[in-house]
């Protein structure tokens, strides 16, 4: 390789600017190190996610998707890239952040590793174009697969937590909203719906944001009543729709396939239609007359009994249920109940929540029921 300032007879005296070989080699070495580090990062992150899919969820499909991507990455992880590794000379090995030192729960662990994988994939896609054009194309497609995997896994978690939730708190307006909801969450509540039809959107949005954070801190599902736009704005886990609200199909198109959609029902026809339209769960009631549904006649325990025998998706009896009548509702066939005043107006929301759960937990799940899962799902996702 000639120096860039030398005279070359073969070019008729024209000085040819040639990039020094050492500089090209050094650039390639840096690229190899970047690719090696990010292949390691992506494979490690996928393995962490895979282990939860395998041992935590016992889900062969999600496990297989993780394993497949790890193997594809391994094919790109050539000896040439590995040989460029310089761990001792890498200044990044000593860098850390306090958030990396702890994980609050499985959900935060998985989200952190999805972020790790997605960032690594983007780096591999861009620098891979300098190494091998096919690598950039392959890693771009794999990055989209990781996004899909994240949505599927987090959506799966929501549905499994829904199956395990027997008590559903529907909020009512109060100055102590956050205090009451947190007290119920401390009592073991895992499902909350924010419902307030009489406040401005600015207030509704602010309250929804605070409730969403509170619920996720306690590993609980957070649902917005009626408003798909608010649900999207605060990244809620889903919406609950009344009979006069938008069609489930439209809500699904807006929310995507992995958020939860519930529908209120008062009779058999509404139940069957909600199931057909793709609701994830339904409300069944009002079981008793209640000021929450002013002017609406009670559906009664007969409807509860019918749904218990004929509903193929999770359902919650709702309407006037309190500590004095919950066992009547359970005797009619309910395994899940939704409560408003029974908790929101209770002097001790934590204790009342625990009482409701103690009664509902006496019910043994039916292993033959179509939506009962037999796999192990730890309480602390």
C-alpha cells in the first residue's frame, strides 16, 4: 500500500489519494467489536426472556420464537467478529446505572431486556450494513419480530392475570380516589377500572395517569371505562365498553390485539353477542338494583346462574354486590365479582377487599371449563 503523498509512475505522475491500509483495518476492527458486543447483548437478552417463557409460562410457542432468533443471531456471530473482542480495553464494562442494579418484578425485568434486545438489534442493523448488506436486512426483520414478541408476551400476561383475578374494583368519584384504590390494592386486588363520567378530560387524563402508575406498581390490571382515547393516552391495559359505546371490533382495531376489552351485558342476547364480537370478558348485571345504574332494572341471580353454565369467557357479576350478599351471588354460580360502593364507600377498603377475596377464593376452579389454564402463573409478574 502506497503512501498518499508518493509519486506513482503508473498514473502518469498524478498523485493518487489512497486510504492507508492501517486506517481501513482499524475501522473494520471497530465495526467488528460493535457487532460482536451487540450480538452478545441481543442473544443474552433473548435468553433471559426465553427462560421466563419456558419456565414461568410453560409456553412452547413463545419459547420457540426466542430460541429461533437466538440461533439466527448465532449464525451471524462469526469467528471473525469474536476475534475482535477486547473486553479488558472496553470502557463500557465499568459503566452502569442505578436502575440496572435492581428489578422490581418479572414485568420490569422482561421490559428491560426487551429494550436491551431492541436497541442491540437496531445497532446490528445499521453497522451490519457496513459488514454484510444481507445482515442489515436480516436484522431489520428480526427487530420487528422482537416487537411482535414483546406485544404477544405482554398481552399474554394481561390475559393470564385476568384469569386469576376474582375481584374487580370499579371506581366512583371521590376526593380520596388514589387512597382508596391503593388500600384495595394492598388488600390483594388485581383488577381496577377507572370510571368517572362527570369530569373534564384534563382531569380524567390526570387521574387515569396516576391510577395506571399505581396499579402497575402493585402488578394489577388497569382498565378505562368507555374511553379508548384515554386508554391509549395513558397506556392502560384495556377498556370496558357499555352497550351504547363503540363496537368491539372498532375498539380492537384502535387498541390492537393484546389489550383487554370488556363489555357490559344485562341479558342472554347481549352475552352471546359480546362473546361473538370478541370481548375478553363481560360484566353480568346489575345483579341488584344500584344507583350506579340508575333506572336500569336488576338482571337478578337468574341471569348469573345462566351465565355460569353457558359463558365461555371470564365474566364478573356486578351491581349492588356487598359483603352482605356476596355469598348469595357465589351460590348462584359467580366465581368473579365487580364491586363499586362495596369498596369505594367502605371505612376500611383493605379489610373489605380481603373479605371479598376470602369468600371468592373458597371457590375451586373447574378444570374442564374452557378458559381455565392449568399452567403455573406466579402472582408477582
